[in-house]
C-alpha cells in the first residue's frame, strides 16, 4: 500500500491530500529515508513524521485491507515508538 494511502487509512492524517503534501515536502520517512507518496509500506517498516516542533515514529504492524479503519482499531495497524 502506498505511504500516503496508509497514513490516511490508519487515521494518522485526516485526508489523503494532506498525506501527499507531507510526502512532497519531505517530512515523511521510512526506515530513515525520505520518501515520495508512491512508496510502498510493508509490515515492520519504521515511519517517521517530522512536525514543526517534534518528530514522531511509528512501526507498521498490519496493512489495512479496507479504505479506512475505525479509530478504535488503530493500535492493531500502527504503534508509536517512543
């Protein structure tokens, strides 16, 4: 699954357009490499999003099979790394 779709599907961004812009501006990286929106995400990858004042890292646990998942199931698909 594309990284922009993944961010939207697991409720890390509100819209896919936001995910695309984040990738375009170089704030999304997978395993330490800044990626484009079309990069595929795999189970076990480490996603890092750099915000203005902090950066947050996540581990990919599952790839969703549907367009969106309920926010209550987010912990099954992605885990924040402290």
